[in-house]
C-alpha cells in the first residue's frame, strides 16, 4: 500500500522514465475525489479505449459516467496526455482475490471472482488508444509508452510488475486491454532490471495444431482464444471464457468459422490454420 504521488511527482516520475508527457489544463485537480477516497494505491490498471479520438471522452466522460475516466491517455504516437489526478472513473468494482494478490504481488487468480472492491480507490488508471478488436495495431511507440508509464510508477512506489494489471484481470465484465498482460509485465520487469529483456516475438500466437484443442485442455492460450472470440462478437459463453477448452469454446469458434464463410462440417468449432491466422490471437 502506498500514498498516491502528488501531481508534480507523478509528472516528474513519468518524464524521468523517458515518457513524452502532455499536461492538459487543470489536470492536477480534475478528479472524482468527492465520491470517495483515492488511496492507498496498490497498483496500475491498464485499459483500451475501444475507440479513437478519445481524449475529450476520457477527460469529460458522459452523463452516465462522468470524467475523468483515467489519469492519462496513451496515444498511438506514445504521447501520454495527463487529464486527471486523483480518483477517476476507470476501474469500477473488481475481485477481492485479485486485490489481495496485487497487494502481495502474487500471481493473479483466474477467474477473478465476484466484484467486491472499489478499484477507483486503489489504482492509477491509464487508457490506451485502441479499438480493442485485435485488428487495430498497437504501434511500437505506444507499447513503449505503456511500459515506461507502468515502470515509472512501479519505480516510484518500489513495486514490481506484479502490481500492473489489466481491466480484464480485475473483473469478468471486461476484456481490455487487448494485448498480453503477462508479456507487458515481462517488459516492465525488464525495464526495472528484475528480468532479462525478452527476445522479440511474432505479433500473434502461432497455430498450435488442431490436436491441441481437445476437451479439458487447460492453457492460457485457450483463454486468449476465448477473449478474441468475444471481441469478435462470436462468444457463446455463459461464464468466462476460461482456461479449459470446452463445449462453449467449440460453439464460439464454430460461430467464428461461420463468420468467415465456412459451412457444414467445415464449421466444426475446431481451429484450423486458416481461421486461426485470421483470428489473430495475442501471445500469452
């Protein structure tokens, strides 16, 4: 647990980490602190905007969800727009088990569990400009900024990358951000000097072969497939998706195959290379 950085200290920490910062008018006092406490803070939560040109929305919010919706917006070019400081409407309620794991910097539980903790109190929130469809790329400069922002706050509070989570890891209600959080945490720890720098990877997970997808197979890759199917509007899950390949995954993948034009036995719900390559499943 930690006391939140002052606005001045936050901006300085980001710049010291090499972040290109743009400070917007009154950001130092723009917050939702009248709705509840901000702090103690326990980590950083990352989101994607699910849209473009989101600066005004993130700053002002909507009638149903007033702004600011984050501390900062990370643009495609890597610029971090500081628009709020304090409690922001970014996290909502999330799982107690996840909160305890973040506080202890332990592996996150999956699935997250019932929403019970106010994340707006305990996390710095950053939105990342991206449609979140799996087809909108994250430029190198943008991912570098995500890494640097996260590392800056971890360094300031003496956290490891285990204190950086995605909204999708906080609650079952969300699927953002649409990149591998484990991969990002590896990058952050490398910047902090806690792990060796990982070798460059292909942008998407390679096809593991149809034989991988058997009932009961448990893997983070299965979860990643399910989340991509949900993002494409093909999810047929009552709960999840989760790490175990099952009937709901087969139904969801069959919906994806039909979306691509497969019919009959060709839409059997078992991934093939052609449909897999078009789904663009991120690395786990």
